[in-house]
C-alpha cells in the first residue's frame, strides 16, 4: 500500500497516507498497540471518507508498520509525539479522531493537546492507561521482576510472535494516565466496545463515561463483539457512526 514519509520534530521517520478534505473535515485514524495502517477498519474508513469528500490521515507510529525505529524503543510519550507530529504537520482545520485500542488513548492525549481543532472523537475498544491498569497487573511476579531487573519481558500474542514489553514503556505510561481524574474534553465522543473483548474489558472502557467532561458521550456495547471489531457488521457500525458525526458537526 502506497505511503509517504514525514520526519518528525524528534527525528523519527513516520509513514503516512493523507488525502486533503473537500468538506473541510478531516478524519484521523490512530492505530492500536503493535498495529498499523493496513488493517481492514482503517482502509474501509479511508475509502468512505474520501468518497464523502472528507480528508483522511493514517500513519504508523515509530517502531510500527513501515515507519522507522524499533518497537522496543517506543513509549507512550514517543507515540504521542508521533501522533501530534503527523496531525500538526499534515492536516489543517477541524478533526474527527478515530482511535482503536491504544489508539483510543492516543486520540484522547492528542485531543487534549489540540482541543480547539477537535470536532468529535470515535473510540473503538479504547485502552487508556493500559500499561498501568491492564498490562502490568496481568504479568506474573516473575515477569514483573524481569521487567524491573532486566529491562523487559516477552509477552505472548494472540495475533503473532511474542513481543518485548520494556520497563521504559511501563514507567513512561504512568505520566499519561487519564482515568483517575476528569478528562477535560467537551466534544462529542462515541465509544464502540465489544463485550467479549479479552484485551480491554468493557468495564475499563466504560470508565470514560464518568471521566469525560463532555455530556455528548454515547457508549455502544456490542454483546458478541471481540477486541478487533472487524466483522462486516462491526465495520458497518463504525462507518455509520462516522457518517452521523460528520453530519452533526459539519
């Protein structure tokens, strides 16, 4: 899939795909942990946005996909910087941020940094604070000791080879936690969450209801939905959610 490269202010090479808006509104896709911009959800959404005349941006964080850098060098701080570099460097005008899993955390962090430009947000199985609240408690005491003493442990994956979780990732994530206080965002927010999600329990995502200042928040719980929400009916629901939001904020 064709892409272009952007050099971030931090000197990281970020791969991206971008189409300028005709409608004035740009959708920004923020991928999940160990994910990239070639997934089904992002490509379907990209085709839809372009057909509607909306702008569209997707990119790979450093250490992900076809961007530069090593995955194990990544932290929440670095990937937040990547997101802001891509958004600020490539887009203008109002934005709808669409974040999947860790991308939901990234979307929230980006929105807090770019508040005046954020028209709306769509969060799919959002995983804010996952390093502290989901990942660290899952590790055995042996794995926790390995991270603290040796700097990393290998974590098995349902989606591919085991991958390293570093002490830097865990410790850095703590400064970006959001669920222990109010999240000062007032834009419309739509949350799509599977009840059968083994990676992000629906109760975790539901905490956003209480913490988001916005009154315009809708939480859609899909009883038979998994973490990826990539079935045809899930993607149709995502596109319809984007369509409705674009109409209401456009």
